[in-house]
C-alpha cells in the first residue's frame, strides 16, 4: 500500500485556499448605492483548521496508515460604513441599535441588499 497522505501538502493546500479567500474584498464588501446613500459592509471572519496522519504496524505485522484534514469558518457582518454626502458614519451591527440606526439612515436598504444578492 502506497502512502499518499502528506501533512505538509495538505496544510499548504488549505493555506493556499484560505489566502485566495481572505482578500480585502472579503473583509470590506462592495459598496451598495441606495439613493444618495452608500453603505459599505465590514465583515468579521474566523476559522479553524486541523490536519493529522500516522502509520503503524499491528501485532500481526500488517502495516497501515491514515490521515485527514479539515477546516471550518464563520463569516458575520460587524459594521457598515454609511456615506451620505459629506457625512460618514461607522455603524457597528453587533451593538444594540446599530442595525436599527442603519435602517433609519438608509430607507430601503433591506430590499436593496436582497436585490443585490439575488442578481449577482
């Protein structure tokens, strides 16, 4: 049996994929024009990963090897930068009142975001 599992190859592959995913555009979203207001979303990203492998010989002398790798992540909105003329305000979404203030400042934002997501 040939051992095709390489911990370093798997780690490098995972980090290559993460590097291509974590770009500035991932953390700072595309601006969405809503009338004369431009909201720009900011996003928090967290992730974890693990990999492992091993080989051995059992009591009867049979050889074996195995390995695995995995990763997981979570993306959440953290804030929205609202640009309205000369006025610029950063609204934290996680704090109480931030989302409500955004909706008050940008009427129609919910519909615009829904339209933006479905049409990309």
